[in-house]
């Protein structure tokens, strides 16, 4: 149950590290935190190499507790679980289909859980949100969630320029938000040439059709998917 049909997360591991609270863990290790995190990151890469996804998740539970303000840790674990582990489940031939699907969803939602915790620790991070958007886009095919995450990324200090367009593109594909998306993309279009990329033109044209925008109000740009006739050389 739960949002997006999330499967319940597995019970937390009962190793010594996992039983300690974050403050106790930091107090015990003191200045060795960074060294231990580095060691565990190397260990996590071994788990990635052997496709030991549950061990990898447990390593990153500790790594992110040791260095919660290190953005690279959060981005790495989201990528490993949400992209690599799910891809592994798509091709893993030794498991029955229902078990592959169950684990696929489990790893995707574990990655989302890490992303949400990472954003709590580093609210200004665009990299964590962009990695999260990839999971919703590539793995869960949830265009509405992709639009929401890109929307949350707009205006952050290191947000790439494309997030404003991507917010609009995925809003356009989210059922019920077509009018809002049309107004949003048209506002970008009015900003001028730098925003008028083929995908923006295409999304606006799709929305013009869906919403029945009258011909005189439609943008004059050619359809990017239709090859244009090139004049013959004399």
C-alpha cells in the first residue's frame, strides 16, 4: 500500500552501526567519520560490482548518517538503487517475474526514500532532485511526479537552465494539467529564441491540438518532426 503503491520497506538491519542513532554514531567516531565513510564507500562499490543491492543500501545508510551534508553520497545511492538495481531486476533471469517486479519497485522506492532524506539534509541541492526526477521518469513513468520534482528544482543555486523547460514538458504530459502547461510553455516561448528549442515547439503544438487553440493564436513555427523542404542549389 502507500503512495504510488509503495511496497513496505524491509526491516532495518540489526548491525551495530544501524542500531546507533546518528548523533551517537558521530560522537563515537569523532574525527574518524570521514575515514570510515571513505572505507564504506569503497565497500559499497564492491557491493555494486557484485550486484549485492541490499548490502549496498545498508552501507549507504551508514555513509549518509556519517556525512549527511555530502551531496555526492546521496546522489550515488539514489543512482545505484533507483537506476542500476532496477535495471538489474529488468534483466535478472534467475528470478521469477513476480519477484523481479517486486524487487524493482522496492529498489525504486528505497531510492526515493534516500532522495527525500537527502533533500531534508541539503534543501538547496538540485543534484539530488535531478537524480530523483530520473527515477520517476525512467523507471516509474510518473510524468506528474517528474514535473513536480523539476518544479521544486527551479531557482536553486546550481539548478541547470533546462529544469524550467523540463518542468513544463512533463506538466504537459500530466493528465489534467494541460491548460496550466500551455500557459507555462507559452510564457517560456515568449522569452525568445534561446527557449524556442524543438521539444518546446513540439510540446506547444501538441497542446494546441489537445486544447483546440484557434489557428490565428497558434505559434507560427514549423513542426520539428516534419522534414522541411530545402531549396535546390542552382
